[in-house]
C-alpha cells in the first residue's frame, strides 16, 4: 500500500530527513554548524572524527541507490530506552530521481526470537542494518537516530507544527512518564491476585492511574513537542500501522514548517538550536558528497510503503504471549516482503 507524496520542492529530501537530522540543510549553511557532527555515533566506541569538511568517497557499487535508516528511540529516563519505536528507511534512487519512505513495523518478529524494535538494544545500533537487510533486501548505507526528549525539543524549537491527522482515534492507556511503578492504591494481596490472573498489557491495565487518555480527530491539528511525541507513540488507539501513518504525517508537518521558516528567512536562526540532538554515522564530509550526488531535489518524486496485514504480514503472539507480526509466507520467511518492497520501489 503506498501513495504519492509531495514533490517538486527543492527542500523535499532534506526536509523528509529533518525530523531526525538537520545535516542535509548543510546545502544552505556552508557547513557553519559542523559542531552538530562532532563525535555522535552509535555505538559509544568510535575512531571517527566528525569535524570533516572535505568530501568523502561514496560507494557507487549500488549504482546511485542509497538507503538511510531513520530511528526513533526512548533514550534515558524511558523504560526500554534502547527500543526503537520508529523505524523508517529512506530509499533514494538518483538514476530515476525517485525515492521511497518504507515503514518497518516495530512488532515485526525477526531472527533471534525478538521484535525488530529490540534489535538495536540486543545487537547494537551498528548491526541493525544487517537485520533490516534480512527483512527488505535493502543494504543500509547510514543511520540517523533521535531519542524522545530531543524529538520533542526539535518540534518545540520549530514553534510547533500543524499535522493532518489521517484517522480519528482515542487512546485511554497512554503511559504517564514517571508513573510506571505506581500501585494506584491497590493492596499487595490484590496485586498478587492480578499477577495470577493477568499478564502483559492486561496486567498493566489494572493500574489505571499509570495512564492518561489522549484523543485526536481526523483533520489538521497543531502540536507542540510533547503532543507530537504522544501522537506518534500512541499504541492503543488504533494499531502499529496507524502509528506508521501518524509518523509520516508528522514528517510532512515538519516539512511544511521548515518551508515556511525558509520563506520567512528564519531557517538560519533555527539551525543552531538543534545541536547535540541527533546521532548518526554520517560524517560531515559524506553529507557534502551525498548532497552533490543527489543533485536537485525538485526533480524527485516519491511514495510511502507500509508493511501491513493488508499486504504481506499476519498478526500473532510470541511464546510468552506478546503481540507480534510475522510474514504471511511463514515465520522468518521474508521472501514476499522483499518482493513487495522491490515491486513498489520500482513501480513509480
């Protein structure tokens, strides 16, 4: 399932990436904010220097095709801080001047008997590209990641964004930060009874004080950083596929806001506030080279690709009862998933 999205805009590709990294805006600011790229990589151990301003060689073995992985994760202060809530592949074909945004569901069951959202915390961010290749056949060239706190700051520093809510939803179980272990006045004996009777989310639902209700109606809505984070993280108002659509809606909202800032000549002053907000293995030199390789973004057209139960996935439960998604071709058999992505990438 895919749809045509905004094209014929010189800021398009930079802005699609901007929610995770503002490095591509380097085309307008002559590398003056190179401190953004000083020593920011996953994993912690690195031998790379990020104050590189000269172009670097770019692997052309893929004949002008590049895949950049965008990741959103909890970070410090969040339960399961290394879990990646958002996984989006930006596929760029400089030969045909096409690109695709491919959303990978966080609940997808992968090799190693865990969900794809746990891959980075289990095997390291430097290896998540290998798992993505096993699912999609796409070779990941680089990754860009942002945690929840910085995600909210990015939105707030933009002055908020206007988002077109794709589908109305209400989530009565959005977790309140800091309330994860509250007993809600329930006695220890009753808690023990709950543990015998319930498990997983059904157990968590018994502690109602840990949650708040959030609700959005279809159509345009203005969001600050906190609201935008709730909007993309909400899990119990619709589905993982609904989350995917909402994440793309926020990308579009950020794009529109940045375009308006540029038209008001305020984009320059906005950039400095985003230092230390993203982590990436892209060096400044490689970004400069990629900008030259990509060329004029106004020539590109693109699409969204969602992996859902309407096309290549089934719903199920893991051995411990957790909700998971797996290929219709069979558990860990991603042949149809790879075919679906390939056909939709090249069928523009």
